[in-house]
């Protein structure tokens, strides 16, 4: 890790009053969260993209739920890592902090972050496609039978995640955009920067004058936007940076 770059990032954060962060799969990978795809890129002979869609759910809700139950079971043992905990600490150190995540695992909230915008929803949330209920179910796996049923209309509940071909949750991108527009420092952590509209947030923040700090082991589609790029894992870099911010804030 470039220590000079880490110091510059920490000093900028310590001086800032408004900080926002965008996180992606690279943050949760350090918790052992499995990738979206199963071994060989298939699940029971199907591509995950074929199952994560409204069309698939309408055709066979039980099949879709077996896939998501499998994903939830694999996620059940994951715990927040050093990166999640560092971001939760950072929220306590700056006057205004907003965290925008592409992850659906809920680990930021579990680590203690309170101001979290979940752009792609939450895999532990189930909801009725008709809008009857919006409830949280943190049980993995779900009790049989599948799919779970809405207590009001008795129709199949669906996972509370954004599927291919769907819009983001109501208000989510608007909140994320406001966070990007208002930030003095905008952190981009563990994301490749290729999934839209999330990737546009860093460019929006930079266009509004924010200092963009990227933390990623690899060069990404957003590296050209970043004023500071740290080629390091999220846990290592964020822990060191937030430790310095804490010292500066004392």
C-alpha cells in the first residue's frame, strides 16, 4: 500500500465535513461472501442471470427461491470485516457521512453503519410484488415450503433485491445522487466501476468538486476519476486511514 497516498486520503477525510462512500463486492469478499455465480458459473445447470429476473420469478417462483435460499444459506455465516468496521467508525468521526452500497448482504448495517443506501436491495428482505407487505426475514434458509407466501394476498413473496431489467428501489438512487453531489470527499471502495448507474456517482462527485479516493487492488473504470488511488485491500487500507482520522480528530 502507498503510505503517502493513505496519509493524504486520511488528512482529507479528517478535514472534511461531508463524506460519502460507494462500496462494491470487493468489500464483502474479505468476509468470505461468495460470488454471485456458483462453481463453473452455473447453478443447477442455469446461469444465475436466468434466475435473477422478474420473468423467471413469474414462470417458476419456487425455482427462483431455491436459488436465493441457496445464496442466503451461503451468506448466513458471513460477518463484517475490517473494512465494514472502519466505515462504521468513520461515520462517527465526520459531521455528515453517507454510505452507498451495491452489496445486498446487509453487512454494513451489521457492522454498525446507520446511514446506508442499499442500491441493489437486501437479500434478507422479502416483499410482496403487489406491495402488500415489506418485511425483514433474517432466517437462512427459509422454512418450507417455498416460495414464502404473503400473509395478506397469499401470493408468492419475492427476495428484496434488484433483478436484471428492474429499476432501483424507489428513492435509492436519488439518495445516492444527493450523497455524491454534497460530498467533499467521495470514497470508492471495492467496486469495478462498470455497473451503472452506481458507477456514475463517482464521476458526479468529481464534477461537483469532491476529492475522489479509490481503494481497490486493481485498476478500474473509475481510476481516471480518482485524485488518490490506493492499490490495496479494503480492510487494510480503510483501517489504516480511519486510525489516522481518529488520531487527527482527538
